[in-house]
């Protein structure tokens, strides 16, 4: 399977892809020539790079704590709160 994939990459590189234009550039060119004037607006929250790290880290920690707290309730059978049945 790997040899087949490598073969496809080799054939694609040999044929060349210079005449194939990507979708992004087609859409950008069409939008640039459409003549529609729209003003950009900012999003609700704009975070700089450090703010993104802090935000995603905080959400990851809180999600992990929440999942760790809920996990025993879902997958343990001791108190009859549900869980997986074994065999």
C-alpha cells in the first residue's frame, strides 16, 4: 500500500501540477472581481497569541477536570448510577 501511494506521488510529480490551479486562488480572484464592497468587522473576542495559549489551556484543563469528575459516575457500577455491565 505504501509503495502504491509513493508511486502516485511520483507520477503526480512527474506529470506536473503547474496547470492545476487551486480552489483558494479561484475563489479569491472571483471575490476580488465581484465588485461587492463589504467592510470587515471584528469578532466578539480578539485574543493575541498569548491570550490564545491561556484560553485554550484553561479550557483544556477545565474540560479534563470535568471529564475526570464525570468518568467514575458513568463507568462505575458501585452505586447503581449507571455504567457498563460486564458479562
